[in-house]
């Protein structure tokens, strides 16, 4: 650790990066580890805008689920043909 210090890239640095992804690209945080950080720690790693993140996650998640359901139904129709 002394030979190759992380230069501040510790726990807080990871929180900042992952919560920044939740803030800047919430659609990419669905169904993966990153989304847990936004839901628990907010958009700044300190709890700020946690509710806003959860709302944007739900909006994108609902759209993703609906799209997946339509794709499944379409595959069923193709099987019948």
C-alpha cells in the first residue's frame, strides 16, 4: 500500500464514482450493484436526492420491464405462426 497509494481512491472515492453514475446515468444503474448505492446513499453519497434517484430508477425500470414484456409476447406470437 505504501508503494502504490490509492491517492484518495478509498471508500469515499468509490462512493463518489458510483453515486455519480446514479446521478448522471440512472438508466445504466438498473439491476446492478451501482443502483444500490444510489438507493442507499443518494446522488452525492451523503443521502442527498435519494428520493429523486429512486423515482428516476422506477421510471426507467418500469419502461424496461414493459419493453421486456412486449418482446416476450411478440416471441409467443411468432411461435404460434
